[in-house]
């Protein structure tokens, strides 16, 4: 009995030790849990390692808050904006006022500092880009915001042009420029050059320079109705004497007065651009723009480039009397109206459009002519090549033919110009087709033939383009392709076609007739230049 009594104190002591140990372990575990909730963030890397103010930087690490606002990021002490966050990645923007130094990330009061500096640059480290601009149209003086990348944050270091006319940059970040549409600007591409480098960013789309007349016709429900509205707005800017020259009788004799020559009004109808005031010229061009296509380097864009090329020729040749954008003309044959028939004519050296409207619908877009010399040139920071796509699609078409198909398509004739030269009488295209019938080609080659027509069809408004594309597609099987010269041209090699004088190709269908040829330059005799003509067997001078 005494031995049992003596054992109890030892047992009690042991129990106390066990309870104490358990409490200590529980407390220790609780402390560990508290530490886990405040674990330190880490920075393993950031990219890019340098950039201008406004640059987007990705910080990679661990233990970031997934709530963007719960992460505080500084660049050498200047607080940045966190736009996105995960537990392992933060997206931030280099803040205004930042300087070169460490990046610090703070989460729930716990901070971590990068091991290397982020270098804040004052100039862009790569080529600029243009992703968008808004608004997409406006008159002179309109404020335009250009969005992109790698702009200079110093406004004066960004050179912005609207179709080659320099604009004023009033504000700049690395991703956004605020500019004003300059006086004299015309519809075309926006370009940005940074720090006078040779790298140029060009917008994918044209900025449309509008006039007061275009705003007045915004309620027109169809394109032909808008053209009529703008034609009346143009006439409202003219004197009665000017209107008498602009609007003449709708006759075959007048319809046939178009040319590829630098002969101004001596071989054309209407009013010369050089005779118009700036307001009148803007109103005239608004009519032309509304009637033309909007595809890049086609339609109105192509018209303005070929028009400008005449000034290049005038400067090169020293003969600005013959070669001048001011020698281009505009004419109305008949009274512009959404009822009845009338024709819109415009063009000059190397350009002619004859668009016929009946009861508010485009019924004919031929004859049409485009040429270019020089075939490419640079004005300011912009390089132009308005007929490059015409040459490219024709070359792609022939390159899609097999060797035997090329042999069948080729003829021995030699051409010095297109056969259906500007001013030719209606329905004089040869009745006998030459070359290879499209129905005998592979499906892929047939598609290339239709695609080869596109640059000419895209010169007209979208509705008319769709209409005539459908007609020529339905007639494709009975269409023929022929070509001449092109002695170096081989199957599968598009670059081997249309490289020298007299290289020629023709697409001749039940309706469509398109010719394209290379000629030795006149003002640039060491280079080739291009001529083309688009006619229609049944729709030239429709109804006359």
C-alpha cells in the first residue's frame, strides 16, 4: 500500500509534463500558421529590363496578391499602376517621373526589392507601331489620338504626317500621341517617325479628311445618293461659268473624251483642279472620294497617289506645264440625280474613271485607265507604289499556271501599249479570244484569275465592286487569259513576270477586258512604268 501511495506524485508529474508539452506544441503550431499568412513576396525577374515612361512591364515572382490594388509597386520610389495581378505575375506601367533604379513590390506591408535596376530611357528602344487612331475621319484642325507602341514621350521627337503632310504633336506618351489634322492634309495613311530615325510606322487604314460638304450629305442612304448630294454641294461653290464647263451633255462624243496623255483639258471635259479654289477643290475631291473604293492603294487612295505622281514627274522633267496634279479634271455628263442617267468623269495623265449612274444605281464603271511613272517613289517619309498590287496579282496569276498552261496562254505578238488605248470607240475589242480558256485551268488557277481582276474592281464603291465581281465570276469559265513577252517568266515564280519593256497580259471574258503592260519610262527612261486599262464588252458608254 505505501509503495502505491508513493507512486502517485511521479504519475502526476508525468501528466503535467505531457500537458505542458502539448500546449507548447499547439502554441508553436499556431505561431507557424500566423507566419504563413504574412509570407514575403519575391521578385524573380521583370521584362523588359528598360523602357520609356508608359512602357508595360511584367514582374514575375511569388506570393503576390491576386487583387491588383493590394500590390504596391514602385520604380525607384515612384508609385506605378498595377493593371493585372496573379500570385506569380504583376502587370504594371512605368509611371511618369520614374528614373532608373530598383523595382519594389509591397504586399500586406511586406516588401521585396529587385536585385537589378529597371532602366528608364528617354528614347524608344525599338521601332514605333500604330495600332489604331480615333476619330477615323475629320476636317483640318481635328484632334486625333494615335495609339501604338514605342513613341517618344517628348512630343517634338515624334514626326507625324497625314498622307505626307506634317502635323503638330501636342502631347505624347510611349503608347499614345495627340495630334491635329494639318492644313492641306488629304485622305491617306498616317505615319509616325520617332527621333528622326529611318524606321516609319504606317497606319493600316486611311484617315479620311472631310469637308463641310461631306457632313451635309451624311444622311444619304446609298452611295450613289451621297455622290449626287456631294455633286450638288460642289456645284454650290462654283460660278455659273464654272458650272457650264463642269456639267455638259451626256453624249457618246463627250463620254469618249478621256486619255492617258498629259494633255489636260485639250483632250478632256470639265474643270481643271488648278482652276479651283481650295474650298472648291476639296468639294470636288469629296465627290470623287464618295464614288471611289476604300481599299488601301486602290480607289480614292490610288487616285490621290497617281495624281501626286504628276508633280513628281513635273519636278523631275522640269515641265510642270505638262505634268502637274493641277491638270487633273472633273466633269458631269448630264445632271447628277438619283433618277435618269448621268456620268461622272474624273482623271488626268495616267488616270481616268467613267462611272455611269441610272436611277441611283451604278450601271457602268468603264472605260477605266490607270498608269504610273515612276512605279515607286518617296515623298517626305512616305513611299508610294500605287500599281504594285496590279502587277502582283497578274504575276501571281501567271505563276499559278503549269508550264504547259503558260505555253497555251502565250502569244507571239509584241505590244507597245495596251490594245484598247484610252479614247477607243465602244465595242471594238477583238471578237476572237486568244490564249487559254479559264475553264481548262485548275481550280486554284481559276481563283487566281478572278483575284487578278480585284485591283481594278476595287477602284469603285463597295456595292458596285460586289455587283461586277459577281458578274465576272459567273462568266469566269468562258474567260480567256493571254500574255506576251515575259520571256523570263516561269511557272511558280511570280517575281519572274513583268520585269521589262513590252511584258504584257490580258484577261478577256464575255464582259470583262483588262490589260496590263510594262513600258520604258518617259521621264525615267532607265526604268519601266505601268499602263493598264479596264473595259467591258457590253457596258462601255452604256446606252450611248
